[in-house]
C-alpha cells in the first residue's frame, strides 16, 4: 500500500488525487467536487466512520491549543465548524474566530450549524485557499487545520501560508489521519478503510467514490516524521506530535518565534 510522501510529486506538473495522478491545476477542483457532494452528510459520516472518536480527537486538539480569552483564532479547512464552536467559547466576546474553507458548500454547512447553535458575534467566515490565505501577516494567535491538510495541492505552501499569518509566539495545530504505529494495526485499518468506508459512503451518503478517495488520500499523506520535518522546513520550531488511536490520527504542533 502506498505510504508517506510521493517523492515524484510535482516534478512533472502532476500530483496525487487519491491513488490517481492528476494535473496539479485540477486537484483543487476535484477535491471540491468531493466535499460539495458529501457536505450534507459530513457530520453523520464522521460519527459513523470514527464511532464518535473524532469528537475526542478534536477535544484533545482544543486542549493543546492554549487559546485564551481575547485571542484571535483561524480554523483552516474548518468545514462544519466543530473546532470553531469550541474556540468561540474560549476566546469570548473580546476575541474572534474565523472559520475558513475553500469549499463553499462546506462553509455554508458550517455557518448554518453554528448559527443554529447560537454561535454568533465573535465568529466570521471566509472562503479561502490554505495555500494563499488572504490575511495580513502576524494576525492570529492560533491556527488549526483538522482533517484538511491532506487535501491541499501543495502542503509546503499551505504550511508557509499559515506560518506567515501567525503572530510571533503563535502556534499551529494539525490534526490529521496518519500512519498506524501499533503492530498489526495496518492490516485491520486497510480492511476497514477500503471496504467499510466506501460501503458507508454508498449507503449513507449515496457516494461511494468520494469515500474511497478519502481513504486513498489518507494513505498518500506524509507520515508523522515526514510532516514534522515539513513543518520545520516551513519555519516552525518546537515541532512535536501526539499519536492518537495507535497512530491512525496524529496531532502535530509547532510554534512561530
């Protein structure tokens, strides 16, 4: 099974979309089609796919954020707003949170969920590409990107963009599917990812192909040490990671100084 970073990526003007090689210029649109298709069932599928564990992983991320009252937070690829909702409570009325996502359908779904939950006043919304964030440098105390980094076309550019808009002393948290570290877990994880996930996608979301892509995109994402090195190359210091669920998910954390 393909693992880690594709060393041939970008050399011929192509990149991976799951296990397919596609022109770099096409990937954002293809990913956009996936998330436009699944937006309506995204939250239900998250609960089913992870048996609710994604809520624990996000809670851990919030706990590691160090976000305090009055701070400025950017939730990149924030989707349906789980992290944004928690951060809005933490920063209070004197702080602010921006939920940013490249996909209009996901952004709309996130806004609807947050407004329905009464989260208004200190949250705003921005359709934005993680690789070229439309914010001034040194703007945010904390940036998070949860289950979104593997979908960007150029990970180094996204990391550099997030580094630029962090304030000195700010931190980036990357919550993402990663590579299992427990012995024997890989085989079980593969069986689940390539059999159960597409089946759930077909039955619940009427979209088997999108969930097959999501499984493939996880396998193409850099492993824990590779992503740590990429963050360091982008300028982040004190980079560390926590393996969750035996390495199926990892939370990377880095600081700008």
